[in-house]
C-alpha cells in the first residue's frame, strides 16, 4: 500500500468534483479509498483534506464543490443560453429527414428574446403524420428559405451561448447535421437538456414531456409543436429548473452539468 501526498489527494478530489458537487462519503470512497466510512468520519476527512483549499467550497447541504475559477466554468448568472426547438420531417437527422422550422430564444438574466424564428424548406415532402402533428404543410414551406439560407443566422444565435433544448440530443442532432451540410462546420460546446434536468430535479415526476412540465409549473404554451412556441415554453421551463438547481447549491454551469451527467458507480 502506498500513501500519496496530500496535494495528490486534493487534485484527485478536485477532478472528482469536476463531475459535480459530491458528499463527503463519495470523496472518502473514491479519493481516499475507504470502503464504507461512517458519515462523521467522512465529514472530518473531507474537511481536513479540502477545508483550506481555495479551489473548493462546501455547499449549504454539506456537499463539496469546486469553485467556478477552479472549474473554468461560468457562474449561472453570467451564462447566456440559446434555447432551441426544431420541427422536422421525421426522426433521423443523419439520414433523409430535414428541419421544417427552427426557433432560437436567447435567455440571459431577465432577457428572453426570440432571435431566430423561421420556417425552412426541407427540399422534400412532409409526411402526413408530421403535418397532422405540427400543422406545417408543404404549401407553407414552399416559399420558405432553405436551411443553407438561414445557417449563418442560426450559428450566430448559438455562438458563445449554452445550447438548451427539451430532449437536446434530438434538436442538437438536426442543427449539427444542418450546419455540417450547409457550412461544413461541426456544432460544439456546452448543452443542457431540460428533460434530463427535470428528471433529476423534480421528484416523483411521472413524465418529463413538455406538456406535463408546462402544466406542472403552470407555464404558458403559445403554440405547441411549433418551433417558437415550444422554444419559449422551454425557456420558461429552464428558468424554473435553474431555480431548483440553485436551491440544491448549484452556482456554475459545471454544477448544473454535473447534475445531469450519468452517475458512475463507485
């Protein structure tokens, strides 16, 4: 058995805290290698290891977290969010399906502004089931711009902001493939999924669908299954969920990202 120096242990603890705030027990198990330490002992060990470290703070609920400077992560109040919703011809962004409508709502502090809201000509027929769901018809998009024509506006709205969507993987996939085809660029950066965040922060949630969450939080829904309506509702939902995250001690973007990152078994 080898005992690493305290500085190495502190660095390992900081790396663990990069995943998000951690209770003392997790630090004792994953950093110090203790199998099942009593809570009181874990708390004392965590305090001895991290209490004087300026890179770390203890949250009101007792967990330990890396400060924003150590994480290289902005404070939530300094973040600008781009809340995105797309309507599409189907579910397969990598294949033949295309965007028929896109909206981007910028949220920063008290600002909530629709900066992109446009129909998009997908260059192919819209299936009847999709027309029934969204109300978007081939006639409506016939004179609409192609995604290539709106790609610069979309990328400009996303630049420097955190990508947010309800089921972010879906919207991200369509925007990413659209930008790749139109401009040969990759979509990269931070993203938050309000589905995953709601599942983590709202106890006893039977469904994380947008309709159910809008009803639960009594939010406005301007137009369901239209890009701007869904994006505005998701922007309001994001505000509520970030409020719940703050109640749990989140101060930075990394804190919130840690809440929705899949948990590893120690």
